[in-house]
């Protein structure tokens, strides 16, 4: 792979105008497709094959308003007044009349007809139904509902609007994301010591992100794509895109500082660092694509969309970077005497020196130059007492994991919206005046074999009577007929909110009562509605969590065993990965579920964690953890193979990779953190989890725990049974064979068509 990437780097450098032109043409074509054919995003969450989804699909044909989108106008009378007063009833009637004129609305139910007036007569609700899903509701219709609500605000009457049509949707790009990119640019400037180089590092990443995002949006007319999938693809594409460019460009600059020819240098950088980029990107792509095995369409789209963004980021790194470097030529080389030039000289001296370390662990290079890198100082501190380091880091991470034992999963609703939003006001008012169950009603579809409407109505009444006896039920509304005479729909108001454990328990109790109801009434029942669908989605994701973890951990063990030819390294990496995920989930539970520091961090609602967050976190963090693992440990392995000194190889191997990994982790953190301020109940916790996950994995696990464990294991860290070594393929991820060939001039002198795969350097 290294030799193929080396050729690709050469070709991209030579044909830089063509490569850049192709990328810009593809980007322009994708943007044009989005502008011409751009479809709407679909934020529906469904699990095909579940009881709730089958019943909802049936109702979409026989009673569309029950399965379609909905809106609510909540009227609140001023203190000392009631909504039943003549002035306010007239205003509400006028609002109902205006709402009926809104586009796409199929029905409006006034408070008098539905009985949706609070016990103290201070609050009333107008229910608005649509025959289509939320994604298909036009903006003009939502605006008309808001106008109808505002028209009723007379004589102190207050209104707020809510319902599924006011759920958050759309891709959010605002000041916080721009600040995140600006901080990433600052990190690049500090890392490279040059604004020109930092800008050139950012350009390929931004082109790749734009192409990935435009490509995903271009598929919206043909594939159901959620706004969360687009935002996640943007978040990941931006983070990994900058990181991958950083890895390749930093290697290129280091080689230029040693006097390498620009064309050969960028080709070698693509062949070596680019190999690690391709491996790291492949692990992220595999983990994200594995989300499709869970069998939930919206999660499959989310995973494949994010995987596509990562794939394009990898392609941009290995093709655009050498092309853009070709335009810059030797100007990318560090200035003589600069810190970047001195670091490159130290790296060259370290690579060419085999001298032993002194009593303090200083190498020959350090004694001659008098310079010790921050990475060296940190690694020496970490491995000074490796057992103490391992126990301390593991103890802290296990402590952070403890809240994760209380993890509860659910899909967010308007109760998770920002406090200042109108949908949150409506939700809280309904919760206070009507009870939490009014925000999450359950629909029970009763079907009988008797094809008459009278028989169906009688059976529906019997089922409703039975449902009223269940413990967690607050109220049961009269059965409602559908266009199918064998069906009736019963609305059940739980005694608890839609994300409560008690509501989940009520759904199970109704389903457990189904066989008895079938015997006594002759009707088959199914629990459905938005609340039941969300519960089924969360339960499916909970059940899939452990198998998905097993797949990811097993994959990490196999991949790292192939890369590092070791047993200790993969086990240590897998355990570290689990500690990172567990600590991240623990912090998520503490902040978003328990409400710790919620006010300080601007978290609007404490409750169950977004149901697909753990799986997204595992998939993304797995790839990033493997990324950092390869860049850090490969250097240590090369030193071990070169010198045979187990402890010193940890220090020498981490000497320069620590700086690059630190910069990469800081960029990842700032990009993910830039999405945290969004007032989006789906994206905010995901951004938080990914930001803290990257920080924990990079700084606590990879740069602290990993060196300590390797130093503690000594020579045993690099042991692999001979029989296993023979059957495992050799990936040569860091391109060590290519570097060996380059060091003797083999690659530089060979014609492009005469390259042969060099032997692996063990």
C-alpha cells in the first residue's frame, strides 16, 4: 500500500492543476445538483418490523391525521382570568379558524370538542393535524400556525406553539462552528510555525468537507436523510479532514527541513504518513458502516453518510495535499534556524543515532543539542513509575465511568428544546396544567374480524375499559373510528412523561395484556404513536449496544495485532478504548441525565441520553483511537526494532509523534466542541461526548496510559508467537519498507513503472 500511495503522491504532484481542477469540478457539480434537485431532510425515527411501526404504517392509510405530523397552540389566560371567558373564547375561535386555513392542515380540534381545557380553566389547547410527515410540512404552513397563534394574543392572553412540526430540523452552521475552525487554524499555525502552511493545511480539508456535505445533500431526493446525519457528517468530515492533512503535511515539512526534494518528499509523506491515514480512515469507515447491521434505517443512513464524509476526507488528504504542495514547492520548508527546522534536525539526528542513553535517560542527540522536546519530558515522567501511572489513570477513568451504570436511553422531544423556545414553553405548560402524559400519548390500534363499524366500536369500548384499569394510565379517551370499519384507535394518556421509565413499563404492560384482550374481546391490539415508536427505537438500540461493542473491540484486537505484531499492544489498546468510551458516557450521564453543571454548560433539559449516542460515540471514537494508537506506537515499534532497548524505545518513539498527536487531538476537540453550543437536543450531547471522548482518549489513554503499559511490559510488549506472526498479513501501515528503500535511493531512482514491493523491515 505504501508504494502505491507513493506513486499516487508523485502523480498528484506532477499533475497538480488537473487534480485540483477535478476536485473543484466535482464540488461545483455536486453543489449544482443540490441547488436543482435538493430534497427535504427527513427526521423521522422508525424501526421497520416493530409492532409500533407496523401499526403506524396501517394508520397512515386509514387515519392519516393520527400518524402524520401535529402542531399545538397552547392558550394561557392572565392571572385572575380564565380561558373560558367570552373575550378569550372568541380569540381562540378566531385562531382555530385561521389555523384551518393553513396549507396542508387536515383537521383542527378546538378545546371545547376535545376537552383540552385545564382543571383550573387557565389553559386550553388547540390540536392541529397533518396528513403528511413532519419532513413534508411546508414552512409556509408552520408560519401560518404561528401567525394564527399570535393573532389571539389580546387582553393578556398568552400563546405558545408546539408539536412535532416544531422539532429542530436543518443543518446548523453558526458562529460557534466558525470559532472552532478558527481555533483549529490557530493550532495549525502554532504546530507549523507558518500562517501560509496552516492555510494550505486547512484548504484541502475544507474542500473535502464541502464535497462530502454536498454529496450527501445531493442524495436527499432519493434517500431518506436526517438533519442529524448531515450535521454528524459535517462534524466528522471537518475534524478528521484537518487531522489527516496535518499528519501528511507535518511529515512533508520535516523531510523538507532535511533538504529533501519537494516532489520526492511529498510522495514519501503520502506513502508513509498517508498509509497510516488510510488505515485510520478505514477503521472509522468500517466502524460507522457497521451501524447498518443494527437494522435501523435512520441509523444506517447516519453511519453511511458519516463514513462517506470520512472517505472523502481520506481521498482529499492523499490527493489534494500533494497537489497543493506542488503549487507551493520548497516554500513549505521551515525557515533555517526556526523551531520547526530545529525539530526536524533533532528528528534526523534521533533516527541516525544508535547511542545509548545516560543514567537520566537522555539520548546522544539530547546531550549534543541540549534540547529536550515536550513529548520527551512528558513520556519520561509517565514511565518513571509506570505502575503508579497505570493505577492512577485507570483509577480516574473507572471513577468517571461509574455514572454510566445508570445510563438510560430515549429520543429527545420538545421537552429537550431550549427554555426560550416556543415549543419548550408549550411543552412545559402542558406538563404543568394537564400532566406529563399529555405530551406523550399512546395510540392503541384495535382490530376485529367483524367488518361492521358497530362491532368495531363495541370492541373498542371494551378495550378502552380494560386499559383504564392499568396502573400507569391517567386517562383513556373514547375510541375513534378509521376509514377501515374493522379498526378503532384509542388514545391512552400515561401518568408519566414520554421519556419516563414508567411510560416504557406501561407500553410493555399493554402488550402483555394483548393475549387476554384477544380472548375476551376478539380484538388484536397494537401500541403505536410517536411515543411508542421512540420507545421501540431506544430499546432496539439498547439491545444492540453490547454486540456492537464486541464487534468493534474484536476488530481493534485483530487490526492492531496485524499492524504491531504483538499481543500486549492490541489488548492494551482495546482496554484503553473501553476506558475512554466508559468515561465519556459517564460524563454524559452526569451532565445530561443527572444535570450536573447543566446550568453552567447551558444544557436545557436533564433526562435520558439520546438513544443512538453510545453507538455513534463507539463507532467514531474507535477510529480516532486507532488513529492515535498507530501514530504513537508505530514510532516506538520502529525504535524497538532498531535498537532493541525496550524502555528507551518508548521515549524515542514518542519524541516527535506526541506533538503531532497533541495538535490533532486539540483540533478534533475544538471542532467537536464548536457544535456543543447549538440549541439542538440531538447534536449537543453528541458533540459533548465526542469532544470529551477525544480529549480523554488522546491525553489520558494514548499519551499517558499507553507509554506506561509498554514500559511496564518491557520486551514482552513486542512479543508475538511465531506461528501467529507467519499467518498474519503484513500491512506496513507506517511505510517502513518505503522509508528503507528511500534511504538508499531505491525509490527516488526507480522509474514509476519499475517499483517493486520492498521487503518488510521487521
